[in-house]
C-alpha cells in the first residue's frame, strides 16, 4: 500500500502480496508438474475469457470458439468469467491444481501470470501466421526475461472523445497541445457549453480511482507525452523515474486539473471507468480519454453527432499513448498443448480476428486487430476506428515488461491519488516518496538496476 494514500494503512499490503505470490507460485508449479501432463490431442479445451456471461462480448467469444472447433475438429468450451471476479476464480482454480487450458486476458496481467508460473512459454517463430501479427502486439506478449508468454489477440490505444457541439459553442479549435486541451477543458467547465444556464458541466472526465490502478491507466498518456515516466530502463534493470523533473511537471498539471482549474468531474478521485462512462454519456463531461470500444455505446446514448474522436496531442516528450490489449495465454498443466496452440493461432488469424470485431452482434472482443492483414475500420465501415488504429500504430506504447507491472501500476495509482485528493500536498515531495516505494518494489521483483 502506498504511503501516498489519503488514509495510509501501513505496510502490510506489500507483505501480504509477497506471501500470496509465494504460496500461489508453489501451487502453480505443482499444478503444471513441470510441464509433464499427459498429452491427448483429442482432449477438449476449456477456454476462459474475462467477460460477463450473456454479454455481447461473451457471445462473440462463443462464436470464436465454435468456429475454432469447426475448423480444427477439437472440442472447446467457452467460459465467460465475470469481469469483477476473474482473478479470484483463477486463483481458486490454481489452488485446485486445475487451470483452464486457455485464458484470454489483459496484456497487463502477463507479468503476474508468469511470476506465478501459470502460463507456458510461446515460441513466436513457430506460431502459424506469426509474421502477420503486429510487432507492438507481440511486444505486449513478451515477459521481463525476453521470452513470449502469450499469443496476441486484441490491441487498442486511447484517443480523446471531445464534445464537438460544445467545442463549436465556445468557439474553440481542435486542441493541438496539452495546454490547448486544458484550455478547452476550462471553457467546457466555466462557459456553460450546453447553454442550459447552469454550472453543471465538467471539462475533463477522469477515472481517478485507485481500483485496478485506474488513475495510472489514465495518466500514462499524459505522463509519457510530457517526457516523464513511472520507471525507466537502466543497465540490467529498471529504476524509478516518477520523481524526475518531467514526471513531476506532468503530475503538477494533473493536480492542477483537480485543484486549480478544477476541470475534473465531481468525484473524479474515486471514480472507476464504469462511473466515468456513465458521466460522459450523461452529457455532463466534455473530454474523455478512452478506448474505441466505447463508440457503439456512446453513439447510442449520447449521439454520434455530438462528439468527435481526435488523437491525443503531443507533449514535450513527443507523441506517446498507452497501448494495451489481450493475449491468448496457454495455461500450464494442460493435457492438450497442441490444441492450446491451435486455438491461439485461430484467434489471431484473419478469420478469428473478424469474428472478434463483433460487427454483426456488437460484441467487441477485438478492438484493433493484431493481424495486420485485417482492416478493422473498413470492416466496421467507420473511419473513427482508423483514428484509433493510427494512434496505436504511430504513438502506441506498451507498459514496461516488468515481472509484475500490476503492482507498480497500483502503487503509482495510489501515489497519484494522494496528490489529487489532497491539494496541499507538494507534488515533487510526494513523487520523491513514491519513487522510493517503486524502487523498493523493483528490488523485491528482482528488476532493479543496481
């Protein structure tokens, strides 16, 4: 638990986490039995995806799995495990030494899965169609040791959804810098852009909660384009960089959004993405940095003509936008490793990618195709998706391949939350304290340069 939290809880969390990982790693090792599970190429596969059962996304995953069975002849059962308790249920199956064969999950979970010994290494060179998959997507499947532990399936980058009608109402141009973006957010907050005579609009919609590291997730683009970083590579490992001048400058700008210009929506410091989605589509927020998967929802709730999609502007550090996605993970201990690989290859193939686009049912599990032979924007007949694709191709940046990026993301989120929640805090001093915590975490993970 970060010392930056508004309500510090002491140092128990890191110790608890270490203990959990130690126990889990031992369990997973026993589960995989050193990769000696008896192999049966006809054994049915159990496939997990991090989606809510009955959702359109789960329906797309079901269609993908059925198409795989039809193509390969290998039986496969899709299990849509809820978004909120996916990790808990995976840990339960780990404890039972009965992992599913295949898991489709966030790229950000890779380090955690590898650390616990839950996934098998993937030989990129022998994956069918490997050369057609984007290098950036492969990068997100690579672990700290340089080996690959998943096959890319889905990618995305973030772009700005801006209320076009509000921008035109306040007489502003499309922002070309972060300063212009902030100025536009101020106008959206102060100038009654919806013309209802009430002070009820917010310029910037920010998921500032520490839950699952949301604030780090949102702030990454702003930090990186400003030339700052959470950690940086040095020598044989990484060191904290959040206390360096460019990083502190970016944090000060973030703090100002909450404390000076107050362009962040009310309750932003405790808002997760479900809250910010609702706030933006309610017509009270002006600028929202988010992924392309929200377009169908906002088209229906807000109106396609009300907002525009623009690339995040460059900063002092150039153009850098958070990129992420999902990998197909081949879980340890499977009795059908050949089937695992074939499922992953099908999911990344043009046929699998097109099913994942969810064009017919709206169940989007492939946001931006990882297969470069598939044109997602053309398939969807919507040029706004091309903006996201261009951002990913030209400015996308994956999180660092640490043994456990999730832990660093969480610590960073708590540190940032402390600064935006307590306006009197000195950002430079707080980031210095956070840097010490990140260095200690890197040391614990064996990833710190000496």
